[in-house]
C-alpha cells in the first residue's frame, strides 16, 4: 500500500508513491521476474542488485572520504548481491574487503556455481575475501555493508548454528538507545539482517540500526521501521506487466540512475 503524503521534496514524493511488500508478495515478484513471462535469470537480477547497491553507497559515502568498505556476505542471494557490489565498488575507486563465512563449503556446491564465479571475479581484481570473521577495530573501516540475510530469515536458531552471523550482529547491532561497538555507518541490503521482513527489528536484544537501507525491486514492510538517514531503492528493471500484475507502485528513476532516494 502507498503511504505518506505528497508534501516535501522529490525523495518524499517518491516515498509516498511506493509499495511496501510483505513476504508473500516479495517472493511472488521474484518468481514472476524469473518466470518465462519475466525472462530474467538469477545472474541478471543479482548483477543489477549489486550495481544499484554500489551506486547508492557512492551517493552518500564517496570514495574520497569513505574508501575502506567492509562487505559482510551471507550464504544466500543477499550475500551474492554483496559480492557483486564489491566488484563495482572497486571500479568506483573504493578499497573493498569481503568477509564471506563458510565460503569454501558454499562455493563447492554445484548449485552455488554463481557464487563461485563471483569470488573468481573478485580474485581477478585482487579484492581480499576472508572466510574468518574477526571483529573490526574502531577506525578500521569507513563503511560496513550488511549483505547477510534477506527476506527468508526465520530467526536465530541458537547453539552455534548461525555462527558467525550472530556474532556479527552482536558486534554491529545495539540495544534500544545504545551504540554499536564500532561507529562506521552500516548499509543494509534490502532487509537489515536479523529483522523480520514484515515486523522489523526484534523487540528485545541487540539489532542492526543501519544508517542506510537499500531496498531492492520494492521496499519490504520492515522498511517502515527504518530510522536511518538514507533510504534508497534499487532495481530499475521491473517490466510493466509484472508491475501491473503485482499492483506495484514504484518511483521514477532520474536520468540514467540505478537507484533513487526514497526518504530523508
């Protein structure tokens, strides 16, 4: 449903005319895009998502002041978006570093050949990719990209089953009213990791409070709980028939931009 009012600048007008999707609708849009009707492959969607993520980062955190970017990649498609973004950020003049836990196991699976190829592309550019997560020290990074979990996250399982992702959130997150362990701004991809796709951040314990959220294709309902400074939308590729079929309201992208700012 569209929310907000049409008062204010272009970003606020874009926000007012934008759909916020629940989990079922978000899944359906992806299914439609990769159906015979949509014609997209997962490779294409991931490439476009990662490009729009990198473009949004460049809008607010230029390489002249925020060159050191730590990209934390999860085991699924959000992690793939992060791998793509790392490549584009390198070409944009940044110095990206990637932490990709369990990489060797993940890319060895035949169904994950796309992820394997993305890591090959990073190696070709000399972009460091580490499997081991170590808490960064204050001042080590200028920006941290959270590309860990997306809208399929179903909650923490405990017992070490989600390591090291649980420790990453413990490091980067904060209690309500508290501050995270490091001050570098966090940029979350589509859904802040650990948030519920519809209900937003957990009611108790630490949670991510990103400075930037880059929604993909259309914002998810959890974005209504986002309180950071910058909310962008990326994914300038949804054809009219899929927009109409899913009842989407999407803002116009200016010029040749790959992302559009939704709110102040």
